[in-house]
C-alpha cells in the first residue's frame, strides 16, 4: 500500500513540476509546451507531452503570444518599419497646400488683367476659375471672359507637372457679323456667348509655394449660330505666376 501511495505522489509531483504553457502561432496553431527561454529572435521550449525529450526552437517572428501556466502572457508585435528617407523628404499626401492664386503675366504685357483661383481637390486633380478683362477695349475685341475649368495632373508632385483640362467659358466680344440690311454687309455687334473647350499645359511649384504655369486651349461658342461671325472659335492661354497656400 505504501508503494502505491509513493508512486501516486511521484506522478502528481512530476505533473505539477512540468507546468503547461501555450504558444500561439500567427497562423492560429497552438503548441502545448514548457517555455525554457525567450531571446531577441527565438523561443526555446519542450513539448508538454514529452518533458524529458528534445528542446525545440521557433522563431519569435512566427509567434503571436505565449500564455504561461500562471496566467500571465507575452504578446509579440511586428516592429515598426523605419523609413530610410529623412523625415523632411517624406511627403504627406494629405497635408499639401490646396489653394492657388495666379496672375497671367503674358496677358498683362498685352494690356489685359487676368487672374485665376485654383482649388486642388487631390494630388491629381483641381478645379479653378479665371477672369480676364482687357484694359483697352479699342485694342481687344474681347470685352471679358469668365472661365471655369477642371484639370487632371500627371506629375509626381501634388497638382503639378503636365496637365490636361476641360473648360467652360462665358465670353463677351465685339464681333463683326454679316447683315444684309447693313450698307457694308458686316456690322459690329456686342455678343455674349458660352464656349466649351479643352486645353493642355504644365505647372511647376517650388518648395516655398511659388507657381509658374504655361497653358493653352481652344473652345467653340455654342450660341449665336445665326450669324456669320469671327468668334465661333475662341482661345485661352497664357504664362502665369502665382502662389500656392
């Protein structure tokens, strides 16, 4: 009887002496074990069903967590990747400035005041509004143009580089139209019309927000088709300098 009690005591002692830990791998698999060592890259353990057997090693990167028999646990997370680029070089696609105001330098040289406001929607696209008013109506047949546009940019920087645009233009012009009742056949009329068109261009933006832009486009007026007129086709373009803020 004493021998049976001694054997049972030894069995219980050995069971308690080898407590059970649980390793949970990142693929969801559980390993019943006794953890012997956890270092910077590896975990060493013995299997619970063979405590006197060989020591196994598993990469720490393959293990999600360890639940120890005393109720505590260790959780292993992936270390955050550190970019090799300096922080100043990394560009946040959300934080770039999204407003521009520009003046058309070429139009100013020719005697016309032309300003543009542009709102950048995202890195590839923007919408804008441009107003052009000639300073001397005796030189220009165009009284004014008011243009709304949408642009798509193909450059690497936000809203910069080569672009294509579609626009709608409200325009007022002094046009020469044919009139049978007029003595000379053609009469000068003030006509207001609306044109739709397309354009191309390029934009360069410095780190300080200075903007240089070249653009050219062509549109067709939609109304006043009853007249034989000069301004069926109307153009748009310039060399603009501005600031992004």
